[in-house]
C-alpha cells in the first residue's frame, strides 16, 4: 500500500520536528515569508550574459541582472522592503504612495502580508495590466492622475495627488514611504544590488547601465561600485521626451528642481543618454527574439544604450532589467502587430 502524501517524511535537513516548520534555506529556496524571498546578497537575482546574436562585440560582454525574480516581479521589491521593514504601524493607519506601477505592486504585496491597508496613485497612462494587478492585490483606492494634472510634466500628476491627500483633512492617517526622497531607497541598492553585482562579476565590472526614475538604483549601485572600483563608469538612461510611454523612467534633464528626486546623487553618474519610445520597445522585442529574454520597455531603453556603447568600447558591462514584459503586453502590442 502506497503511503499517503502526508506520511512521506520531509527530507530537508533544516526541518524542525519540534517546531513543525522548515528552516530558511536560500540554497534550496525555502523561505518563511515573502520578505525572505526578496533578493539580497545571500539570495541574489540572476546575472545572465547576452549572446552574440544581440551583442556581437566579444570585447564588451553585456550581463543583464534579471530583477523579475523578486516576488512581485520587479526591482522595486527591494526598496519596498527597505522602506517598510522598521515602521511600526498604528491602528487605522494606511500606506499611500505615487507609483508608475512596480513600486505600488511591491508595496501592496508587502502591505498585504503585514495586514496594512494601502492606497496607490498612478499616472492614468500606465498599462492596464499594472492597474489590474494593483486591483488584484486589493488596494483600498487606486487613484489615477490624468496628464492635465501636471501638463508640463504629465507623468508627475500622481505625486501631486498624493501630496494633496496628505495635506487634506484626514491626511494624518497616511504613511507615505516617499520613494523619491527616502534615502532607504538608495540604501536598498547600496546594501544589496551593488554588492550582488560586485560579487557576481568578481569585481571585473567596468560599466553599469541603469535608467533614471526615482534614481535610487543608479545612485545606490553607483555609489557602491565607485567605492569598490573608482574607474567603473556609471551610465544613466532617460527618456528622450517628457511625455513618453516608458513607465518607471523619468527625464531628469530639464525637470523642474522641485520634481527631481532628492535622493539623486549626480556625482556618481558619468554620462546620461536619451532613448525614445520606439527604440526602447524595438530593442525589447529584439532581445526576446534573439536572446529569448522577455523584458519591459525600460530594459529595452537601457539595453539600447549599452549596445550603442558596445560599438566603440571594451570592458565588462552590467545592465539592470527592472522587470519583465508581462506588465506591458498592451504597450508592446502595437509594435508586434505592426511588425513586418
């Protein structure tokens, strides 16, 4: 007679019969909570080398750090955890945050695990997939900010919505992580993403490419890598236009000073390049078809810059892939449907 499934003995050496639970084992990928699954130096996201079909320059190998392997599917899990882990929430307190989607999803996931209600404000123009995911996570209110709220900088309206709610009657019930100005955003990358990249490349990294958004990634990783190896070049990538369709990216150049993230440290950035929407999406498609990796348009923008750099430089490069293509299917659709 075959044993019932619950009669089969656990084979993990870390299983504790007395306590009735499995100990955390990152090597075997066993975790006690969603927080433990978020990437860190003991549990890094993978680094994968792009093949010669997309990067023919053998003297400029490009490695992509796949942040989609975080529990909610993006690099923003790192900062969400960093900004929430030491907060003692009061009864009836809500989290509220402006987001282009990924930070909102990451915060909502952790808030749900903690039993904390959350409201998110997003630009109305973000992909419907992200809005559906936020609703799936049960955000108490999903505020959508139209372009008209901030005509000069259309993607900044969500920040205005949150500021208005914080200053309005009842605003005291909110806790605002404030990813644009919270140094814990930078620290998350200084303490995890940067060290991971350094260890994964054995310190051989020569170039690091990242997008400008909240600027936590490029500031935190840039600071860490520059401290370890001052010759490392930190390359920023921004949208060519203020009104763009690359969610998560921000055009820092010419942005009003009060809208520039306070956590940005321009001293660690060596160069900033612009990429337009079409190039970002086309390179994302090219990567999928030539290397089999599905990424979002911000990764396409970053890779487009790295590939241009590869034409005239030598050295080992690492680029950040903040998420994958799943949240942008509707945005990719016109490019795929019009494909020859």
